[in-house]
C-alpha cells in the first residue's frame, strides 16, 4: 500500500514535438510539473535531469530506429 505522502504527490510531464527543417527534424520541448510533501528529497533536480535525459535518449533512439528501419 502506498504511503500517505506518496498518494498526495502529483506529477505531469509533457513533451511538445514540433517539426522543423521542412520535416527533416523535430524540436522537443519538455515541460515538468511536480509537487507534494518533501518532493525535493525524493526527486532532487539532478535526479530529475537524469531521468529527462534518459527519456530524451529513448525518444531519439526510437525515432532513429523508425527512420533507419
């Protein structure tokens, strides 16, 4: 069962993708909103940055796989 604090934590993450360069490239804007009791202890900025970099790398890899395959 979830701890009471965890149930009050809320997070929203959104990627906005925009085609650029005549459809040959895509700009990615990442927006994050997270809040809850002691959230900074659970998800400090360096950890959030690492998770975001992992997501962006997975997105890049997936896009490359589709383009190449």
